C-alpha cells in the first residue's frame, strides 16, 4: 500500500467518525459479531489490544470481515516484532500506550497508521518527528482538558489529538472544547462479557453524543 492511499483511508475513516473502538479482552469467538455491530453503528477504526486473548487471530478475522473503509489493528503494541506480525495479517493500525520511536518508525516503514500514546510535549514532538499520524493522549484522566489545550498551543497546526482513558458520552464536551480531534473508547464501549447487542447500545450512545457535539 502506498503512503498516499494509507493516508487517504485514514483521513476518510477519521472524517466519517473519529472514534477508535478499543476492544480489550475481546476473544476470537466474539470478534466478528462485535466488530460488525460497531461498523453498523458507524465506527471505522477498531483496535484489539495485544494483551487480549489470542489477539492476532481476532484482528485477522475482523480485517477479513470489514470493508476497506474500516481501519483495523492492534493496541498495546510494545515491540517492533509485533508490528511485523500485524503487517503479515493485513492490519492497518498500530496503537501504543507510549511513544517508543522505534515502534513508531517500524509502523511507518511497514505502511501502517501509527497512533502512539503521549502525556507530555516532549513525547508529542518526538512521536511526530518519528512519523506518528495522530497522538493518543493517555491517560486522559491524568492529562485533562486544560493541559491538552496548553499543548495544542505549541504543537503543529493540524495535529490530531485523541484522549483515551475514562471517556464516556457525558465527558467528551470539555475535551472537545480544548480542541481534540476525536477519542479512543475503552471500557465504556466494550468490556469482556458484553454481548454484541449490548456493545451496539453503547456504541450508538457514543455516536449520538459525538454528532450532538459536532453538528454538520
């Protein structure tokens, strides 16, 4: 895949709905049902953290299932070797809890979207210099809207910031006022044991909140 086509797919997914579904604890048996439900609700970015049961099997199944307008990949990516495995199974996203520049560069060399986690300006600039496509603000409970607003004043214009951690439909507004571009959604969207139908109800609530706060 060319860098241009990758960027176009990421931009289109982000424009459609800039919410990343974080499916920590998802099992392969659940993967297709939950992923299809999220896609039907409007989600176009889905990650399965690598500390989930048999995550590569789930990621591969979801990637085969969903159309190419959805970006599918892994969260909690900690090593360059994991990036290579993701490339092999056709994944699109490499989402990290930290800003290891070696992993970011590996993701970009592999032609994948890189979303590293940052909590400071130092980490943010290092991640962008390494090629990050957007920055995951993690943990959002620690950083908060006021600090995000301060960081936005010094980051390059157009830098996409996505808070992750403790985000719920009724906590999005202050972050949006601080200038974030989207969110990563964890346990308030999906938790182990929830049925696909229950995930769908939560997904619809998030989408409704996003549309209400971002009328077109």
